[in-house]
C-alpha cells in the first residue's frame, strides 16, 4: 500500500467514525449504560428514594421462591405463556392465508394491504380503548350482537331465547381470550406484509414447472411455497415470541392485570413492582429473568426452523 492509499484509507476511517459516533453515543447513553445499571440494581434493594443496598442474589432467590409457591410472578409467567400460545399460531396462520390471497393479483390489491396494515400503525393505546368499548358489558357492540342473535333465535324458534351479556374483560375466564383476540387482529397486518414479501421472492418458474408436472395447488403449496417460506416463518416466529413475551400496553389499558390477576403478565409485574411498589431491584431482576427466557426461546425457535443451525443476519 502506497503512502497516498494509506492516507486515503485513514481519511475514510475518520469519516466513517464521524458518522458512527453520534449513533454510538446515543446507544451507550440510552441503552448500554441503563442495561448495566439495571443489572447492578437487580442485586440491590432500591426504592428510588434511598440509595441502593447490595443484597446479592436475594431478588433472584425471591423470584424462584415465588415460582415454586405459584405466586404472582408464577401467575404472570403462566398468563404470558397463554397469551403467546393464543396469539402466535393463530396470528401466523391467518397472516399466511391473507398473504396467499393478496398475492393472487386481485384488483385494488394496495387498498386491501393498506386496510389490513392500518391497525399496526395505529396507537396501541387507542386500539385498546376502542376494543374496551366493543367489550363493554352494558353498551358494547359485541353484546349488542349477542342481543340481536337472541332476538333472531326467538323469532325463528317461536319462543324466547335469552343470551346474557358477557363481561368479556370482567370475567377471569374470558379476559385473557378477549385480549388475545384484539392482539391477533392488531398484529395481523404486520405478519401479512412479511409473508407477502417472502411470497414475492419465490421464483415463478418453480410454479410453472410444477403446473406442467400436474401438481395441484395444495401440492404446490407444500412442495414449493411452504419450504421456501421457512426463513420468513422463522423471522416472524422469533419476532412474535419476543413481542408476546413483552406484551404490556393492552393489558395495562384494558384490564390492568385483572380481574384477580387473570391477565397480569411479566412486563405488567415488572411495571407494578418498579413504579407502584417501588421495588426497583426486584423489578430489575424480573426484567433479566425475562431477557433470559426470551433469549433461550429465540435460540430454540431458530434451531428448530433452520435445521439445527442458527444463522445471524
């Protein structure tokens, strides 16, 4: 390398670092330093008012005792798992079906894509407030629909049929299901767009060859579409698991963890302990337990969907 090339290389490096410095500074200031501070606080007793007091692993031991005794944190783990099981498979399946339908060259396809994606860019708090109105036991649209159904059945059967209004968010047996339905509807557009991108990346000549060989649409789906969508499915699954593990806004707005802790989730418990009970150390320990769970589940999902080999993009 000549001296001129060396000077040019150093100048390019300085230019690159000058562009990277603001972003790295923000990363260290607002991400890395808070994470390190939270990790330290997870080994302390801290209530914001007084200085942190080092207690070692007592916060983590307390979490383990709570799980062993099936306390509130155990309930939040179970509810988070129920939420994930309820939202991820149904949401991914519906998104794939919609993507297949919207990938057929329908007229006005952009309008349909916009309609399905609109809830994704809408404020989650606003969406939760709207669904609270839909679920209202007194004047909600869903209970009004049940009333119409009861009137129709009464007219057809020639006898009175009464379908009682449901307390969708007030019943411990229905509250989590109600939140799951809202969350699936809200996140459907995002997964659909990702699947659409994956479908449009599949070479068309593969389908042409399969049609010439006499393959049915169902055979083409299982032999071509589904295998080639495996990376897309892996990405959606990992992102969905992370999102389901961090669910908070709709729970906080619609039920605040109730009734009787039926909808409390991990992040809701972290928020409650940190800002309601002022147990910052215990909440930080919960946060790192959640991080560990998300990390392990993400690795497992990647290995299962990518043939045992984890690829980092």
